[in-house]
């Protein structure tokens, strides 16, 4: 068996597993808050008159640490995006991984073809053509593999950053106001950070 067969079957398996995971988490997207957890969905359905601060702390404690989300996302690409509620990023991530993986395999097949033709007749009249095409497809394959790795790493970094900034609320309704200047009122924006 050649390496292209194994790479294709691995890519197919990963894509099949990813498409099986997305519908399971799509139910959470029916609510306006795309970052809603099961606890907040339940509390939204069963309205409570006053919110208990200890309950909010328990909900924050149930969230996974960002590095755990990144590690699981490294094993299963797209997990971090689903966990953080950004399900729309999963098809984009898998589209990039699939495209770069497929084109790398396609260029690898062309590279193998021209390499075999060059090895079969290294002193023939077409040898220089086979050698230049072999080198060209090798560069293209390596470039696509680099892009594949970069897309994979970008998915992990995105999962980590999104999990880390999950509770970060930079702009709230209280931070927007108007400032009166010489030309009249103008919008103003204030940002408060809590540590």
C-alpha cells in the first residue's frame, strides 16, 4: 500500500468524525447566546427571581481550563470551537484542513508519477522535463503540507484563546455614553477591566 492511500483514509476518517460531532452540539445554537452552557440554558428556561453568586461561581468552575481545551482540540480538531460555542468555525476549519490535505495528496501523486518516470529513464530525452516537474510538484506538495499544519495549529490556538477569553466582557451597555464637547454630544466608549 502506498502512503497516499493511508493519508486519504486518515483524512476521510477525521472528516467523518467531525461531521458526526457537529449535529450533536447544534441544539445549543437555537438560543441567541451562542456561548450558552447547559446550566445557563436550564436557568433561562426556568427563570429564577434572584441569582445566587455561588451558583455563578460553580458554573465558572465547571468550565474547562483553556489548556485542556487546547489539548483536546489538538487530538480532535474542532472540539475547542464546539466547546466554546463557535460552531460556525468548525466547517471553516475542516474545509481548510480538507482542502490543504487533498491538494497535498494530489501533488504527491503527481510527484510520484514524475519521479517514477525519471527513475525509469534518467538519461532519456525527457529526463530534464521529468526532473523539473518532479521538483515542481515536490515544492507544491511541501507548501500545501505547511499550510495544512498552519491551519491545524491555528485551530488549536483559536480554541485556546476563545476558551481563555470566554468570560471576558470588554464592552458592556454601561460603558457606552455621550460626552458633550464644543460641537455637541459625541459618543464615548469606556472599557473597564476587572482582575
